[in-house]
């Protein structure tokens, strides 16, 4: 009798363990099942339509890698800038004839227009996604952060002004075209210091920038070329990643960053549109953009990388030159900066570009 009870108990234990062996992995792999369900739904849609200004070199690398990972899903890009794309979307939303799933553009304008929707269970389905690669609103995937600061030529700026800072721009030795003013990136004035009021920024522009009689350049690349050629000594508040992607490989190593402040924005997002016609394919593509593989492509082709990580060239450079980093919200970058920038342009007697 005792032997019979022991056999029955052993059978019951084996049955319980077998049940656990089945149920535990199934429970642990819930996100994998959700991933597969999303991918299968995306395959049925078969396409994701995006608006972006990505050049062929980037699209070949990113779309090619995506195609190898998800061959049934095609990516179609409409080549437009963010501003043109916004107008295209206004027409789509107004007519109800929706064709676009994702757009590479500024977050603020599209959020105000009510065109975005969050992907609320992103991290539940793909828990391996690094949060720094996702917009805080959960509405899009990000390029690595962009860094703005004061760039200067160490071989041209007087040694007793180095490290050059925004405060030192008032030195008379830097006047007469030795600093550059980018009329295209006129939104950058709110980036100067995170705690400056509007009045302080306007005062700075009036008392420091305008009397310098800076050289005018139109666009980041034009300003950088002037710096590289030695036509100007410093550029305030421009995209430093251009230095890494375009000029460092050429051997231009004598450029440093002003050490007082380096504002960081959260990267240009690829945004998920409300009522997207191919929502599942769009989600799979967004997840793909947030992977290490694509983030590495951004570093390779655009020079963008995490400035807080000293293991990459940008983070190492930031640490070397002692730049203090701070983040700021979209509303400040997109709205407040635009209005302040317009005021500064008027001080220079320059026309304000249309929004």
C-alpha cells in the first residue's frame, strides 16, 4: 500500500513539474508571442509609407537592413522636408485620404496639430528597446541625440581665451567677422543657457552678437566650411555632429567645444501618425529604428551618437572639452526658440524665414 501511494505521489509530482515546464516558459515568453503577432500583422499589410528627407546613402543602409530582417515588408519613402511633409499631412487629414504612416519631423508641430498617437505597449512587446532611442511621448523612434554648442578653432582663437565660452564672445578680439551667424538655424538662441529669460537672451544678442558684426552664413554646412577654411574662428550653437560626420575624417582636429554649456535635444524623431493606414508595419519599422544596428548606422553616416557615453567619439569629445550637457523640452526648442530667433534676426536687419 505504501509503495502504491509513493508511486501515485511520484506521478503527481512529475505531472506538476511537467505542467510548470510548459507554463513557465509560455508565461515568460508572452512578449515574444506579442512580437510575433505584431510581425505577422505587419507582413499582411506588407508596406510602410514614410515621409523623410533621408538621402540615398542613408536609405540604402537603413532600408536594406530592414528588408533583410523583414523581407515581406516594403518601405516607401516620399522625399520631403519636415515642413513640406506637415503640409502634405494637413491635406491627408483634411481629405480623409490617408497614405502616410510615419514622418521624420519635429515633434512639437505635429503634436499641436493632433496628428500623433502613442504606441503605449511598445516596451511590453519589445522590452529590449533602449528608452533613449524612443521619444518620451512613445510616439516615435529617435536618432541619437543632437548636441549644440560653441565650436571654435583652437589654432586661431587667442590662447588666453581658451577654452572659449559664450561669455568670452564679447571680447573685442573676436569682433569683425571672427564669429559666424547662421541665419537658417535662427531657432538656436534659447539654447544658449537653460536658465536665461527671454529678456536676457535678447540683451545678449543686442549687446554681444550684433556689435560683433559676424559673418553671415546660410545653413550648418556653410558655417562649418567657413570654420574649417579659417574664415571664421567660432560658430555658436550649431549641430556638432556635422563635425564628426563630415570633417573629422578629413583630419580637421583643431576644433573644440566651448566648455560652459552644450544643450542636447533628444534627436530627430520618426513619428507614428494617428490612424496610420499600416499601423502594424509602422510599429515594426519604429522598433527597427531603435535597434543598436540602426543607431550604429546613424553614427556612421551622420556622426550622431550618445553624448553621455564616453565610449564613442562624441561622448569622448564632450568629456575631453568639459562641456556641460543639459536637455530641454520640445516646447522650448520648437516654440520659444523660434520667436526669440525671429527677434534676433530683426536686430541684424535680416528677413525672418516663413514657418
